[in-house]
C-alpha cells in the first residue's frame, strides 16, 4: 500500500492512515514522506507495516551509519537526522503533558543535544550459543524478535567496545560454559571499561584463565556474576574501581559496573548543570534529592552550598553515595527510604526538591507532598507518560505550576524520551 506519513510515534515509526482511514505505523518512514509499505501485523485499530520503497523522501532522511540498522533492535531512527529525532521527542513530551496531564509548560526549554555516536557507556549485550547460526552471537536483540542480531559492530557503543564484539564471540566460544552465558553487561567509566560476564554454571580454571587473558589483552576490567547483581565481583584486575566526573562541580562519582548510572555521560553533565540552574540552590537551603542513587545530583547541589538530603530505596547505593560524598569532601546526608510507599514528611521541611524517579514515576510521593513545601521542584523523567500523570497531580491538586519543560538527547537514534521539568508554587 502507498501512504503519506504525518508524524513519528513513540517508537520512532511513521504514522499514516490507509485508504480506509485506519492508522498504520510504518517502520523506516519519516514525516512528510510518501512511501510504499507492506503490512507486518494487523490489529483491530491499527496496522504495523514496513517500508518497501520511499516514493517521496523527506529532506531529513539520511543513510544509516550502522550496517545492522533495520535488523538490530538497538536503534529505531538512524535514518532521520538529529533535529527530526528530537523534534519528534519534544512533540511527544508536549502531547503527553496535554493529553494525560491536562497541563502545558509555560516555557519550552532548549533541547539538550550531545554526540550521536559512541555515546552509550552502559549496555546489556545478549549472548547465545546457536550452532545453527554459526556459533556464538553477541549483541542486541533483533527488532520484534527474541533472537540476537548477527552483529559485527555497533556505532552507538564506544569504538573500543564495538571493536570487541568479534573478540568476545571468540572468547565465549572457548569457554566450557559457552551455552550458559546469557549476557555481558558493559559499564564504561572515565577511567576504565568493565565487562560483567553473567554465567549460570560455575567457571572452570581454564575459563578463568581465558577471561583473565582477555582482560589483559584488551586493557579492560573483567567481572563475573554467578547470581544476582550482588554476586558480581572483579576477576581481572583484582581491584576494579570505576568513576565518572562532573567537572563543572569538581565531583567524581565512583560506581560498580552493576550500579545504575546514566547511559550518556556527556549529556548527563549538561543535564546535571541544567537541573542545578533550574533548582537554583542557595547556601544553607534545605534540598531533597529523591531517588538519589550514587549522588549524581546530590553532590553538585551540595557543592553550591545547599544542605542536601538524598533519599534512595537501595541500601547499597546509599552506602556508595555516602562514600562518594566523603571522597569528594562534600557534606551531604543520605537516607534509605522506599519512596514508592512513604513520603519524606518526617525529614522536612525542604525548600526545594530534585526528583529523578524510574519509569514508574512517583505518583504516591507527589500525592503526599505537604501544602507548604517545597517552593520549587525539578523533575527529571525517563518516561513522558508518568511525568504527565504526576504533573497532573502537582498542578491540579498540590498547588504548582509547570514553569518549564524540555527534552534531553540522552539516547540518540532510539525512541527513548528523557526530559526535565520545573514546577513552582
């Protein structure tokens, strides 16, 4: 069928209507294009299709850099230029705020851009031993499939990590547990790159020797993980300490490779700086950092002289945040709290709050905010739908206005939308 593309949806697909008026989501199509496409899946309310040929191309179309684009599910929009990708994400944020939250930002913040390639400092690479497909596969899953893409390179990973894909296949193939290694977790710090090998059966002495040799040959840190994240331990070198820096604030954040850190360090630096400027902490002012993790926002806020209390549900992360504060000679308090179930009223009042929840958002927390504090809140979101839901509560029942909002290019070439919003009384 031939359709005209109107916009991009939340997954980076072109949105069109067929001759009968039914919505069609077209993979590989861009706004303003006329394309010929073939239906892949049919639903009652919509169809999913794939481009077979572009009849009238958009000026924003470009040649994907990765030879695996279209098969690998790691990227969705390499065929669109950066401005088109981010315009779609900005529109998706605005649409969610208006449709779900019934709110509109008074000011749209400038988009935060960053490097498009080699930005992904964290990733989970799937591993599978499949003799019928040539042996060991290492990479991301195929689009709309549980199969692992047959990859030889990845342009969103740091170049030195992309260059390890082929050597990793050869390494896994030499291990006695090659059929029992489901994933390799990547964590690249400013000082070193670590790979965490998840293994479901014990490693032999020969396996350990192969892994140690790989670490030395490629100048990386190798960790092994026999169970949950708490079982991850360094293998080579015996002591493995990773960190990333926030130079504007003179802060160095130490972390384990299984800890949550932002995927894109360059953009994270800009995001932290914007969040601090928007929150505008004053010396001595009490500020709460909710879902504080390792102290990514807490320590820069404390550097500005604020009396910061960070709250986090994971006890180990709280301990590491305390260690980071001590190592950076920053005065900040960190407390363990289940922010999905309890508020922070017992620790208040706080003049300002930095809120950086997971995809689930923070609905119970925002409902429990007192009527007289905080005066200002900066909300960093990885899901515009839950941000919009929480914004509705903040604006309609908690006495805030949505002063500003904007998107952040944390994940180029994907449909993931990172955003930041400022709420004021």
